[in-house]
C-alpha cells in the first residue's frame, strides 16, 4: 500500500463518520421504552392508534377551527361531540405535561409550538 | 431507465410484503446489519484497493497561474504549490464543487451577427453545480436530522438543525425544507438524464438505479413523516436497539412503510461500495487535485521507475564522429586519422 | 489531401447522435479519420512489442494470436502501476459535465468523443473483470467482452484525443482523460499498433537526438543559416555555440523550431535575444530535441527520449537548462522529467538568471526554466530595450497551449511579454483562454496531413474563437508558445480565420528588440518590410 499514513488516517476518519449512528448512542442513555404516564380514562377523543399518529394534526385542525372559524365543536369518528379546547378538553385528562407530552417530544426532538400561546401546565395543578 | 425504477419498486414491494407476513425481523434486523457491514467493509476495501497502486507521476491539473516570478500573482488555490494550498483546493472541491462551478455550455449559432457566420459561445452554466450541491447538502442535513433516533437525549445541535430546517412552520408535523428540496434536486438530476439528449446517451442502468433508489428512500421517508406515519417513539426504541446491538422488534408497532424505508436504505448501503457512489471517498484520492503543483521544485518519486535506457552521448558520437569533426563540432574523442 | 468543405458545410455535416447504444456501434475507418500505421521495421528497431504490418482500413489487423491475453495482462499491469487508472475507472458518475468541453466532440458530434464515453470504452472492459456488478449483470450495466472490434474502437478514439486535459479541469473528480488516452495508447502498442506520425519521430529522436532526424552537422548548418538570416535583418550575426563545455546554460528547444516555418523565426528570436544578452550558453546537437513524441507513445518511451537532457547537461557541465517554447515538452519537463530521470546531475544548481540575479525557486529540483519566465523577468528588470512600435502593424491575440496552461500554469508570463513587445494585444473570449484554453486540435501526435479534415473539426473551437476576435477587433496575428501549435495553427487559422498569422512569442520579442549596434530595422524576421518604416529614411540614416 502506498501513502499509507494518509490513507489510513482517511479510512479511520471515514469509518468513524459513517459508523457514527452506532457509537453516538454511547454518549447518551439507553432508550428501551417511552415511559409515558397514561391518564386514567380509557377513551380519548379518537381511538389510541389514531391519536398516536395524528394528534398533532388534530390539534392543528382544532386551533384553526376554534380561532379562525370560531367553531368550538368537534364531531369524532364515533359521533361523539367534543368541545374544541386544549385547556378544557385535552388537559382535563392529560394533566401530566412532563410525564405525557414531554416524554415522547423530548426523546424525538419534537418541539410543538402549543406553548407559544398556551401556558405550560405545571405539576400538581 | 424504467428497469431501474422497477427494481426499486420491487425491492420496496418485497419489503412491504415481508413486513405483512411476519418477516419484519429479516428486513428490520438482519438486513440492516448485513448492509452496514457490507458498506463499511466494502468502502474500506475499495480504498485499500486504490492505495495498493502507487501514484507514479505528479499530474495535478493547474487551474490557474503557477508560482513563478515575484511580480506575477499565483492562483494559490486553483494552482496550489504548497500543502496548505492543496488542502484549501480539496476543501473547495469537496465542499463547494469548485470544478463543477466552472461548468459552461457550448451553444452554436449558425449566423452570428457579430462575426457574420458560424459561432460557438460558451455560456456559464451553473444548474448542474447548483442542484448537485443542493442534493448533497440536503442529504447531509437529512442524515444529521436522523441522529435524533440514534442518541438519547437528543443533543441540542440536532434540535437546532431541525429548528432551522423547519423555520417556515408549515403544518404539523412541521415541514422540513431539506426533505422537499432533496426530492426536487433528485428529480432534477433524473430529468437531466431523461431529457438531455447527450446525458441520456451516456447514462447506464448504473446511473438510473441509484437515482430511483434515492428517490424511493426520500419518498418513503416523507411518507413516514407526513402521511403513512410511523410512530416515532416506537421507531426510536427500535433503532436504539439496533445501534446498541440488542435489537428488539417484538411488541413494537412498526408499519410497513417504515420497513420499506429501512430496506431501501439498506439496499443503498450494500450497493454503495460496488458502484460509482464510491466517488465519495474517491474524490480525495484524485491525483489531479490532491497534489501540489510544485512539480519542478520537489522531485516526485515513482516506485516502479524503470532503469534508464537511452541512446547515450558516446553512442551518438560513435555514430556521427566523422561528420561532427568535419563540421567542426567539439568531440570527446577525435576520429582516427586515416592515412 | 482531399479538398476541404467550407467551414459552414463542415459544421452542418455533423451527424445527430445515433439511435443505437454506443455499445452496439462499431467504428468505421474511413480515409481521413485515422492516422497511417507505423511500419514494421521502425517498430522492430525500437524494440516495440509485436511489430507487424497492418492497415487500419482492413478488416483484419493481423493482431498477434494471443492478443486478448496480452491486452488483459497489460491492462491489469497498468492498474497495478497507476492509481489514477483504478480511480478513474471507478469513480466517474457520468454527470456529463465533460461532454461539451472536448474540442473533438464539439467538432464531430461523435458521442464517443465525449470524454466520458472515451473513458467508458475502457471502463466497459474494466467492469467485466474488476467490478461485482459487471461480473453479475454484464451488458446491462455497461460491461462488455474484449473483441477485435473493441480493439479497433480503442485505437480509433485514442487517436482522436489530444490529451489536452480540458475535460479534467471541469470534472468534479478531476478525471483526466489524457491519462486514460495515454494508457490506451500503451495498450495498443502492446499488440503492435502505433501510428507513423508518432513513431517515426520517436525513431529519429532515438538515434539522432531529435524528431526530425537532423544529423549533427546538418543541425549546425541550419542554425548557422538562421544566424545569417538574423544578420540580414539586424546587421548583427548572433553567435551559435554548439556542444561546448563549461557554459552556464544549456538551451533546449523543440527541433521543429530549427526546421519549419514559422518556428524558425522563433528560433531566430532566441538567437538574437541571447546574443544581445551575451548569455553564457550552448546548444547541443545531441540533446537537440525539447519535444517528446515518446510521451504520445508510452511512459517509458517518454522517459527514454527525455533522458538525453540531463545526460547532456551533465556532460557539458552546465548549471541549468533553459527550455524553449513548446507545449508537450513542458508537460514532460514540468510534471515528469524529474521523476523519470532525476535527481539532476551534481553539476547543476538552482537556476539563477545571470542577467537579473533572479533565482527561479519554482525550478529548484528540475533546474529547468521556461524561456518566457526568463524573458518576462528580463523585461521586468528593464534589462532589454524594446521598441514595441515595430510591431504596430500587428494586432495580436494569444493562444494558450494546453500543456503549459493545464499542466504547468504558465499563463501570465507570455502575456506579460506580449504586452511589452506589442502595442495591440486582444484576448479571445474568456472561456476559450488561460486554463480553459482549447487545443489547436492536433496535439499529441495528431498533426498529420492525412487527417486534415478531422483536424479542422477538432480545431473548430479554437478557430472559431480566433475568428471572433478577427471579425470584432481586427486581430491579424496569433502568438503561441508551442512548436506543435506553430505547425498546426497556420492551416487552422487559414481555414477558420483566413488572414491571421501565427508566430512564437520570441519572434515578436526579437522584432521589438533594440540591439546594441544594430542596423535600422526595415524588415521583420520574416524579411517582410515593416510598413511603418520609410525605407529612404532608413537608408539615409545608414549613409550618415
């Protein structure tokens, strides 16, 4: 092999960079479960699978309905009517901000802008 | 061209079906491990393969004025005579695609006004440069954004990239510019190959396949974020399992699209070292770029330099001695005096 | 030579890109598209492998029986010897940026003249044996088998590339087609295929010291004739030292300059300049060739022909070598000589101009200085007296030769000189000069008569740029610093921009040079009357 030094340094740097997904984890902790604290009620506005995947879209829609169309009523898939309100509907059950919202959002680096207008619920309220 | 598309679609379909019939472990665990291994080993082997051959001659392309007289300004980075200059030249080449930036397009005019006849003009043409740069940088940023799945807690630099990338605050989840631009750039590169007559002529399956594959990866990725959503908390648990070599898949709710995305990425990794994509490490090896232009100042050594064999001066004089003597040219040995 | 079509017809006759894939098209050896082959005897004399008689236009090229094995082995050997080759085979992404950078492609519209496809001809063979995908999928991924028609194709396109490296400048990975062409030509030589126009000079240079086969006594005679001509023009007969030991400088220039019009005028320029400076130098009849057609043959042949320079420098005991205006000579000197035949003999020292004291640090290892570097330095220090008005009838442009431009970076020196010896200097359009310069269309051993039409095609970009400045600024002269250019540009200029003269730089220098004790100049080095001089007045002055 020629230019051994330069090539070896190159290989080491390249392999280090390309394999980084495998070793950057060492600088953090393990992540085996979300650790979400579920509220006591079994039913949400829509079923759990839908809520997991689409809650951000639902909230976005609610905001538009409430603030732009002044419509405060949401009809769920099962026909049940809900008041469109973060404070009065969602946060009635989901009281634990750190244990519920933050759990997934922090780990997956999601920064919703709910709290630019709303007040972040504090523990024990 | 269509063949390559079909192959990519087929790979996607196989992965999808696999995830449906319970082969998630094969496509989600086995394949990614194999792919990463093939990728890393393949790239290192390719680099060693190159390094096994010497660079017998220093052949830098001089892209500007050489270093010569004091009063003549040297192009220090396009024609670098020092190591530092070469480093800058390589940085410009790798990070800004300096050579491609020079690109021109030759346009011919049958009846040019200025010269009253046939004329060719070489216009600056930056499209290829722009879109390839766009593609590579978007790809880099998208890759970096994925680090939110590789480390817990997510470092602030990754969040910062996301904040910048999503600064338009469109929709929820927020639209990331780079994802969209990546697709735009890829479509441009593909359209070039399809609609530009010359590029179409030189394009092979080896050119279309990686483009379709990348488009497949980007589209499936966009789907996972905006349409057929993956549950990212579950994805993160799964990915962290993979990277910590303790893969878990039981009880995780991973959708088909995610398996498709992962399979296409694995395909890319396996394909990479055996294709033109090795231009990534290759560009650093390029002897026309990575050598200083001080070739008259420092001797470059060729390890297989053959012994000198040439028509020597004594042989020359032996051949022409009499004629040279007659012409009065100086000689090492005077001709024999004939009586 | 067949009569050439008009430039308009020539350009209009370029075919469209073919419908079939390039893998399915075989080359056609029509007269005028190929250089004549070299004779068996010459190849034998040079100990080239597998010498044989053959005819490019014939169906059978009489290749040696095991030609495929020879070529495969030779290719493998070169992969092991040249990292560049391995790399350039592997990393091309076929982005097509090089396509319209090649003068051969612009002039012929033959897709295989796009640098990318020229390399792909070899790459397709590489894929079969050296890539996983090629082994598995064959033609689907552009791999193919060796075949006699493939050999023909390689030969055809290796001699439609002038190794000018323009594509390399634009390639995002710096893939250098010159490197690939040079290696393909080496491969062709392994099975005994070479061209007359290259191998004959190689033979001459091997046994007489120069390409033209000028023997020592004739060389001296010719140079002395040129010195006589100098006397006719200036009234001063410059000295002509040959093979003399103990001088400071050995001067080497391509032999084309002592032989052919208009190179001889450049040579006279050197004589006059050196005489005026009273330079301590000598010519050599042995190292009487600066150019190196070996570099169009193989790396080893280039080394062999180049070896004479240092050998002679050592024998004569000179301190350094001054090199004349030449293109590929300077590619070899600048990038190969020291590697081939260095380290330099112990009697040589870092070049220092005896006139100005400038030390040429950039030539510290090879100890060889380009004449334009030397002269530009003289002008800068005001060591020579120039009267540029003698060149007032000339509106000149400058043609950068490929090799000094892209393998050396010699761009400003010749311009600096030109601007001091001519009052009217005009640049050609910006993307056709300096490092982006276009080849004369006939470099690297393609400057032969039998392919004149092809040369006019490949020279189109240069000719066209010249025509532009001719029409727009009235340019009537093109200077260059390359002996091959001085041979190839006159017919090119005559075809694309009739009325433009071609000369070396030092011809113009000598025309403007005011020498000590010279007679009033009434004519230039070509012995053509200077239009701005009143002949009677000159005579009157002489009579005084």
